[in-house]
C-alpha cells in the first residue's frame, strides 16, 4: 500500500522546475532529494552549509520525514548530513533544507539539481513517561559504548 503525501514547491525562481524526491530502486527505503539553488553553493573543507530543496511537505500526524546522508557523497567526498537523521515534523510546513558538512580535504560545490540527501518517511508513537524506582534486569544491563565487543 502506498501512502500519498502532499508536496509543494516553495521556489521563487521563474522556471518553476523542481525535481521531486524519488526512489532510485524498487528496494530503496530512502528517496533522493535534490538541491534547488540559483547559484552553486561552495562548502569549504571543514565547513557547513544549509542547502535548500525548494520543497515543503504535509505529513499526516504520527509520521516524520527523516533526512539522511547519501552514502556516495560520504565515501567519495566526505560530505555528510549533520543532525542525521534530521527530522521534519508532521506539523512543519516550511521549506526542507539540508545541513551538509564537508569533512573532505577539498571544497565541495553543490549545484542546482544535485542529489544531496535521502528522505525516509517513518511512523512514530507519542509516549507518556512512567517514573519508577528501578528498571527490569537484562543480560546486557548498563553496558554500553563498546561493551558488546568491537
């Protein structure tokens, strides 16, 4: 079953052309999302830039849009999404923008239409906290940060 999500362009450019996020393969969990910028954006080595997509969405309550790095950008150029996965909440109606950080040795230039990140739509639950004196025991216990091995 496919869920329909409303999407609009918030672009002010005259062409009005915008590329919608799309799955690259039938088994893709994430949709590629594209830069929508009038001029190329240079991300200097060691710096961070906010990249516009020109898109705004309306998700149903109980869903979020996760913004994640593209593995190809990460391994080939050292360019990652910060705050990853970032969350676009169901009640947010502003433009989706992607925080890209350049950990590579060279500057990285983002051009209009470049694939810059992945979007994954995920269901979530709201919870209520129940404060208790102790938690149930598990075999792992409080072990963390490498406690299960390398």
